[in-house]
């Protein structure tokens, strides 16, 4: 479904992504792990069109998308739950969910998707008028997921969904990601919590200073001595 081919991305003169290639098959869950500064977020920003690669290709269903705007890429079905949630404190829960559907004009289907999001997160409906700045970190992470779901994505990219959350909330977020995947959405999961990414995903890529250093079935990478030493505490 999604194919990244030898992309090179820069921040000014800083060469952040150095020939990254990866594949995300339809209805799969693919992980992307690495240390801070390895290029995980930059890879997602490049896929979503926020950054433009200086070279390389990004294909969706065989069609090049790396020259398109972010809004065009969202219309094609790629959504992102950004790192640190990016929630506007003065906007309500409902306003954030409506914002997720901003590019859509199928009003009846939007209402169906809103009801679907309420099934995932029942408290959204009860607290839809609440200002988002008053939510806890875990609630804001769930709201970020709900907002992304409202675009009706074919591919949902998560950037560090467990960041800063208590272990019990990490378990809840992991369960939600599994439910979304089971419902048919393709997932690209970026996580510094390597164990979480490797146990959720089917295939995983390891980024090291802007390059893919390892890739393969997640179960196999869990047993890889290099991965154990670098990311799993032994």
C-alpha cells in the first residue's frame, strides 16, 4: 500500500534522513523504532508531506505522493497522530473531532464516524463541550487518536503514542491501536518504547542516525542480540 524508496530529507543543511526505504502492506501494522534523533519523526513528517524529500519517492498504491501537499495526502487516506498530541487547549473535545473531518464533505458519513469514535472513547460524548486543555495527558492522547480517525484514514501513523504516559495508560493506548488495526486500518507505529512497537507490529524497521540498520519480522527482532542490547535493556 505505502512504499518509501530511498528518501533523503534535510533540516536546512542537516541531512536527517539518509536513504530510508520501507514498505507498509495493506492492513498490516509496521513498527519503526530507534533512539532519540534517529529520524523517526522526520520520516513520518516526510510521508505526510510536512517535509519534502530532496530525493527518493513515496508511493501510495503505486502512485507518487511525495510532491503533493499535506492536505492532498490526507484526502488520499494518510493521517498522523503527532508526537506530543498537538492539542489546542481552548478548543473543545467536539471541536477537535470536527477538525479531523475538516477536509470531508460527506456529512452523513462524518456523523457515522463520530459515533464510531464515541464507541472507542465513550467519555468523548459525555465531555464533548469540555476544553481540551483541562484533559489529562492520556485523555489528550486519546483525543489525538480520535481526531485522526475522523479523517477516515486508510493508513494511520502514530508518533510516540506512549510518550509520557503511565504504564496503565500505555496498556490502554496499545489496546486501542490493536482495535483500530483489527477494524481494517493499516498502521505505521513509531515508538521509542521498542518493546511496545515490537509486540504490537508484524514487521519492524530499526532507524539509526537516519538510516535503516535492521528490519524484519518483529518477533525475530525481539530475539536479536543487537536490538536487545540497544533497545530492550539487555
